C-alpha cells in the first residue's frame, strides 16, 4: 500500500487515451462482484486529557471515491464508485484478473468531486489529493476486500509517526460527509457547489479555519501545534463556514475569538452569529450522526515530539470543552458565540429542558431560514436578523416561545432584524444600531450619551484590525418614510487626533460586503456584491462621503469602524434631492 499523487492517475489516463492499437476486453473471462469495506482508525476527544488513545475505534470511510484499474503496463479503468455511509461499495470487476484498487479522499463525482482532502504544502500551498492503492487478484467468485487505514499513533514520547498517518485525511473527510448528509435531509437534491479543497497534513500548523477569499478549508495536522483531524466538531464547524459563505450569507468580520474562564468574548454581532451558528450546526450533525442528544465541541492537542527528543515528551490535552446542549455562561447575550449556539441548538433538538425550552423545530426550518430569508435581510447578519426571519416563517403561535428561549440566553426580544431599539428602552449595551435621521441632524452621541467613538471596551490586545469585538464599530439604520424618497449625501467625519496628531482612519461597511471604503491606499470600492450607494469620496482628507438613492420603505444600513484604537466621529445627511418618480 502506498500514497500516490493524484497527478499520476491523470497521466495514466492521458497515456491510455492517446495510445494506438487494439485493446483486449478486460471482462473477456466474465465479471464478479467485489465488496470493498474501508475503515480508518480514530480516537474520541475526551472532556479532559485530550484524545482517548487507550481506546481507538475503527470507523467507516464514508463517501470516498473508488477506482479499479487493471494491473497492466497500460492500465484500464474497469470500475468506479463511492463508498456508502458504512464505508462499503459493491463493484463489478473482471474475473481472473490482477487489479488495483484506489481509494481517494474525495466526495462526489470522481472527475469533478465537490470536496477533496489535499496534502498541505509549505507556504499555505495545496498539493495533491490524498489517495492510496492496493493490489488484488480476482477468481471466478465474488470476493471481499477489507482495508483499514492506520492512524500512525505510536505512543509516548513520539505521539504520531508523521510518515504513517494514513487515517488522517479520511477522518477529515468523514466529518464533511456527515455535514453533507444532514443538509440532504432538508434538501435531498442539494448541490454542494462550488467545490472545496481541504488542506491537511502533518506540517499544517496555521490553525483550522475557512478562508472565504481563497475558498479553501485549512485543518491543523501538526501534532506540535494542535492537530485537529480527530476533533470532528471543529472540522464540521469549519465546513459550516464554507457552507454559510456559499449558500447562506455572512457579514462576519472574522478574526480571533475565544471562550475562556467560562466566558465568551463580547463579539461584533456578525461574528457572534457566524461562529455560534457553525458550532450549533456541528452539534446538529453530531446528533444526527451518532444519536448523542448532548454533543460536545472539543478541541484537543497532543504536544508530542515526533523525534522523541523533547523533555516533556507526549502530553495530550483538551483545550476547549463546550456542551452544545447545555453550558453555563457568565456573560450571555447576542454578542456571545456560545449564547447563539445554545439558542440555535435548543431550537433544533428534542430534549426540552427548563420552563422556556418549549420548541423542537428540527433541522429543516432552521436550514430554510439560513439559505433563504437570512440571505436577504436588510440588516447585518446576526442572531436578531435570523430570529426575525424565523418568527416570520413560524407565525404568531411560536413568536412568544422563540422570544422566551432567546431571553434564556440574555438575548432580548425584538420585532425587527436589527435588534432592540431605543423605543424598547433596553440597556445601552443592547443598542448596537443607532437610529440615523434622514435630515441634517448631526449624530455624535452613542446610546449612553457619550461622545460617539469606536471603542476598545472589549478589546483584548493583539492586532486591532479588523476590530471584531463589540462596539469596535457602530451600526446605523434608517428607513425612508412617505415623502422621503430621494438622493441623499452622507458625510462621516473623524474628530480628535490619534497617531501623532493625525485624524483617525475610518472604514465604512455595508451588509453583504466588507469593507466598502478603506482609507489605505485610497478611495476604492473593495466590497462584494452591489454597493447600495453610488460613489465614495474622501472629504478633504478627513472623512467619508457617499450618496445613496432611497425610495419610501427602503432601509439605509451601514457601519462605521476604524483602523485605529479609538476614533471619535460624527455623521449626518449633508444634502438631499427629492425624487418624484
């Protein structure tokens, strides 16, 4: 058995296709059924102590692509297929023939798979798809072929033998197959496009994440830097970000986020929703897959020395252990990814605990909102935009129940996609949106009546930009009423001085695109989608000016952040031209 690069198989196809002369029929001696059963060695994450290396489990390799080739100088492809969810495939192959079976870490079509697990190359490079081959010879009878992939774990002090970690890519593939299966319960003909490459390998140490710009998923494999191939919830969480980016909508700023000392970061609400939804989705997948009513989101690490020379040797640990069904949290609210995940999972599950947990909606209603109304919300994506769409879809009988379940997580009720307003008289902490008057009224105060400024209140150090903590940017919303249709000019001006006397650098955001105005290097539109205004200008080097046309009933929604620690600013409409048609 050996690893072969995907490119070798492609070359053999090309050579065969171009060769001349006649070819013998590989089925000339008849056909038999080959039953291939493929498994991989896995380890279960524990609440403490990392992976359970004392009790390895064999799991099926689900969905992977199979190919059977004749074992000749000029190989011929004689059978293809995919393993089922139990890691089994039945293939018709030639009798009395020397053959070669290839299993590829890919899902979907063998020529154009929707998911591939690729070898990590230096510099964030993405190499060939992982695939393995084995040889066998058929007789005139049906036969089975059992194939188990080893994890490469050798124990203290080495941990994993990095040259023998064949199970790793299939462990990653397994989580993504299970995620797809849950989606298919809600939409049986769903197409997972665009395809996604997943970068994994013993040298992958950049963190586990989804890159929306590059369109790939990175999964850590370096055991000295937190290997994640057996942390299934993390794998599904990252796949959920890919799904959200391509089939839902994310306005998330991304960036660092953490849960520590029983507290989650106070995050920008777009980040809290994106991270909370992804972890809740992981819980739903684990529940659907294993039947576990109370799944956990666990991040483990090994911290071993592959050469066995470091003093600490082999040291498995569990970094993070979050109960997806129930978890006490000290700072619950719409800004907490843990509050969001607990609420969404409670809306899904059948275990109703506590007086307010009265709904068990299942996956499909939550999925339908995620790929439907949430994509078109006028607000920035958040738990409020999601709950507003869910309540509209569920109808009045469930409105109060949804609000009560949200309140359990300290998420106050709102009857709009933006969240509580001043009219609801919530504490200022819950007023992330500031009403924006469509006249020349100057806006220069926050809901606490302090000078309006980007805030470091919940900033914990490190790189300031992008500022993804709560109040590192402010959101503004206005709705044009009757007689207010027209062309508006809005000016946003920094006040005070930062950076050795220079004015603060402001950044303008709008829903479904980030950012639309960036002062470095100049006036340019860098967002995605269609901007809801027509031009951007730097007002005498001091601010941002834009124009937008509103019709009665239209919402104007935008956010203002900064590239500096804290920047005071003010804004107002500076010009208005009525539109009569």
